C-alpha cells in the first residue's frame, strides 16, 4: 500500500459528537458535508468541550484521496477504513506488547471479523475453497442486515473494470478474477457465491498462505449495492453506510473526519472512545504544536529538526514497519527508458546520509526492494526473505561503498551517451508536499548533480494531485513508498505486473509477469519463494526503481491512552482504547 507522507498531515477540525448515522467508503478529495467545527484549541459551539467524553484526536495524514474501500490505496485511508468497516477477518489485539513502544502499543493479530468461523477444503483439481460463516445478527450502521450477498457484490465490484480499482489484483487468485479484470469475462462469473445469507464461499485457483490477511484488507470489505449506487454516497455521514466498529459522524474536507461508536456493531460493548477524530493538515510544526498543547493525542509525523530531541526525551517511539521508501523512474519515457540511466541514478544515492541526517529514526539503507521483516519460505520461524538463500542486496547501500558506486554510475551514464552528464536533459523530481520529502528531494538533487553532472529540478504537489500525476506516468522521477498489505514478498512484487494499477513506474517485463504467475500457482513453499526471488532479480536487474531505505514506524501518543494495537502493515487501531 502506498505510504504517504512521512511528515505531512492533519490538524484543524474539532471534536464532534455527531449523529449515529451510517458510513461507508468515499472518494478522497470530495467536498465535505456536515457542519464546520472549531479547530483544536478553540472553543466548541457551547463554549467548552462536552464533559465526560473520551475523545481521541489523531494526526496521521492530510486529506485522504479516498475512503472508498475498493478505491483506497494509501495507508492513512486504510487506517480510517479499518475503524469504520470490517471484513470477513479483522486485526485484533493480541495482548502482546509491541517492541519499541514502551508498552503503549500491542501487536495486532488476524482473527474472526464478520465471519465467526470458516472451513477450507483443497479440491482434487488443486483449487481451494473457503467457506465463511457470518455471525448471527450482524448489521450495517443503518440497522439493515449484512448478508453474504453484500460480500459477493463487493468482491465482484472490486474486479469489475468499470470500478477501475488499483487493487483489483488483490483477489486475482480467485477463480476467473484475472479474466474479469482483463475484460474477458463478466464480474458475475467471479469464483464467489452466497448459498444463503450467512454463508460466503470463495474458490481460489490455488491456496495462498496470506489469504486470510487479504480477507482483512480494506479493498475486500463489504459494501452495499443500494448504497454505492448513489454516486455521492461517500460525501455525507447520512449516506456513508458501514459495518465496522465506528461510523462517520462528521467530515470536513482538509479539516477532519470524526467517527463515533456504531451502535449496531456486533461487539459494541467492547468499544472504547466516544469520539475518534482524524485531523488533517500539511504543516509539521502545527502537528507537534497540537500534540504539545494537548489538542492531539497521537501523531506519526514531526519536524525533522526536532527528531533528535524527541528521541532523547523518549517521547518519540519507533516500532517495526514492513515498508520501503523508494524512487520510481518512468520506465517508458526518455531518458529513464534506458536501464543504464536508471542504474546510474540508483547508485549515485548516499543512503547512509539520508537515514542518518534526514530520517533519523532507525531506518536501514535499502539494497533491495522487498524490505527487512518480510517472511521467507519458513514463515515467522525461519530467516526473512532478505536473508534466506536467494536474498541479499543487489548493491552495497552503505556509505563505505558510495565512492565506488558513484564511479560505476558515471561509467554507466557515459555508456548511455552522457559522459560527465553532457547532453543529459533537465529532468524533474516529483514529490508530495512534506518537510521530510522535501529534504530528501533536495539531497537527491544535490547528489545527482554533484556526482553525475546532470540538472534536476524539483516539483512538489499536494497529496491527491501528486498521486494522480504519478499514476498517469506524467513525471520523470518521483518519490514513492510501499507498505506491505500482508506479510509476504508477493505484496511488494505483484504490484509491478504489466499494466498493474499500482505500477507507477510503468515497468513491463514478460518474464517477470510469468514468474509472478508461476509463484501464485506454486504449491511447494520452497519453490514458490525461489520463484519470488527470481522475480525480484528481474525487477532490480532492470533497475526499475531505486530503493532508498526501509521505513520504521514512529509515533507519539498521550500517556493517558491505553489499549491501542498495531500491525507492521501500518495499521494502528484505537477502537478498544481506554482512558487513564
């Protein structure tokens, strides 16, 4: 999933008690509805904040591009969706402390969601059938029953080419999914069915180890057909019908999204906060100011120059994250259609400088695309993907090798016809508005100009515009980041399939495509992972992208808040939190 700003994001808006109305997914960037509310630190309409309420004010990102489950591609949107929707499976609190959190976070683990139980059968033809049994009495936020047919509709909608969902490939292992995505079959032929209102059946071409995590992924959340038939269903709390623990109570564009407990949720009695408000803005100084004043209880971004002090004080916590910060080249446009140019720009990056002087929160220099922490063939009990046989780095990313890397980069650029950068066109580096992204962009600009003799200009765009520009391939070089959607190397590799919705690099390679298809069909775990290593070999051998570092997850949270839980996929959940 796209990792958005390292340091951007939200504030403004206020605590809103709001209506126990329905909610659902919505397109980011649409006009908000609901009444305006005061910004943190200002008086409420009544002159004071309502007493006795447990309100959590959160800052993780600026205005989401979308909160439609099928259309969201960003971590921030996914976090919001995890509170307002629920899939067949869900992320639950394991009760085990997250290392590095000083007890403020617990690890999340996959468990039952809307489905109370499931059965799995491996069929004689090699397909796998999962039968999910929905809980008794589950309802939408407007009180209507959640049925298995709602899941059938949502999954068919996800693969329907008319939906244009970037994540349609997420369920590409379901029978007939890829043919539907390619326009060769009707969505009604997807390998899902609802024999009755409480039974949802999925047939996979081949059993995959991460399928239950997919069932907890936002793109696979249910939506109701009559709700999404309204083109403006995402705009208001009244039309935003959801089935999760919380419901949207107010949305004000570029200000906040507030949510309150869903009185129709099956586990309503376990819910904690009376109001959860996600605040939105792009000013890092305002974020830290809001936290210090008490207007924000949780933030994930802070000014670069304050990081050393915050680490020294212990206020800033760092936990594991399955995520890679990288540069993507537009592989189809000159001059980056030449892999020698892409390799030269990749090697001429001082990653140690970036992590020590800009990121500063324990990030590790990246010598490959799939990050540390992603499981290898033996899962959680064996070596990680990067360290098992076939893993390792594709280049030395440390400062010790930087001089030699730059020398090789200059040779490559000369081989491509640009000795000492002569004749190389002026190229533009695109990034989204954010202090840290800007600092990294400026550092990269200097490195490339100094070591390669090329001219690089910088351009920043607001988040939503940036996503669209990059998706359309209207750039030369662009900042990018990817966080695992499930703990498997496939989550980092199949996004680069030819024509893939998240393939912003516009990478095309038939052999790579064939290896990904083979890995998805492989039943032997060892052979599957060997195939995935081969796929990464091609991706990195073509220098399609330039990994910079492996992310860590950093946060600051009010000591009075207890019971938050976290997945290294980037989800922090506040629905069961308590106060004090």
